[in-house]
């Protein structure tokens, strides 16, 4: 595998471990964005919101040719994510200050963008995982995997959207480079596996749930490794969620079958 591929796998694994740590803390603190985590309606609502967000981005790209709007959106999500994480350790004012500080660092040190995107994806994935039971989380992950396949291979609008965002340096993706090698990981490809692993974390009390979460995360990393290996032989855009989610679920099932 190429050096940049190992960077991508390391970044992905770090994001999942961060999500598991934060998700564990969220679960202990009772943090949830839903009233009934086990309701399948939550997955359907979130899937609908994600589709609407994709339509919105396509619409904006058609009529807006700049990049500052996307930067503002990135900074807003980063600000909220840092606040969500910080509130576990400090009061609301402290979380607000840390959120503002993170924005300042992001703007003053552009090279820190990947680190903030990984942190943001981990925290958002942890929040979704702590807010959804395992069945709604699986349903949402499967629906998004199907959408990912459709958007890349059939309609191809995901490819066009990614190319336009990258051209404006506004892509919501972790961009990794080593010499002439480059690889991009979309934040959605980080958030959804993180959500799945954190949701698995809640299957049983500690430490059994921790094993389920780690097994799911290991499966997700394996899925990404196989995808990258395939991509190195066949260039182009490939949907990451189908193999990542598929192997993540396989890891969870395998763990559940252990004596």
C-alpha cells in the first residue's frame, strides 16, 4: 500500500477511537439528541435530512461560485463540535471560549484543518451513536450506504459535487498527501462508521459493550483497508460506506457470536 494510504487508515482509526471515547462519555452523561433512541423513525428522519442537505449543497454549487460560505459552514460545525466535547469537562462559558479558540487556531493555522475535521467527525459520530439504538443506527448506515453507491456509480452527482468542492478548496473531506500521492476521506465516511461503533458500544454494560464497539470499529477499518487496496489498482471515485459499513456489521456479528 502507498504511504498516503497508511495515513488515511491511521486517521480513520484515530477518528473511530475518539468517537468511542467521547461516545462512552456521552452515554454515561445521558447525552442524546433523541427522546426514543430505539425508534426507527429517527433513522428515517436523519436520512431525509441528509438527502435535503445534499440537495441544498448541489443547489448552492449551481448558483454560488465562491468558497467562503462553505468555510463558514465548516467553522460553524467545528465550533459546535468543540463545544459539545468541552461541555463534558468545563461549564458552558468555558465551552464557548474553547469553541472560539478552536476557530482561531483553524484560521491562523490552515494546516490544522485535517485535525479539526477528524475531531468534528468523531464528536458528531459519537453524538449520533449515543442518540440511536443499534437497530436505528444500522438502518441509517445501510440506507446511507445504498445512497452512497447510487450517488457515485449511478447518478454520479456525488462525484461532481466532490470535484466542484475540491476545486474551490471547500470539500468537507480529510485531504491527505505524501509527495505526489493524495487521498481524500469524506467526513461522512468518518461520521457514519463512528456512529455505528458508538451505538454498538451501548449494546451491553461495560466492558462487554466496549468489545462490541471495538469489534465494529475494527471491521470498519478492515473495510476501508480493502477499499483502498482496490482503489490503488483501479483509479477513480469509489463509495466508501458500502464496504466500511458492511465489514463493520460483520465485525459486530462475529463478536456477538463469541462464547
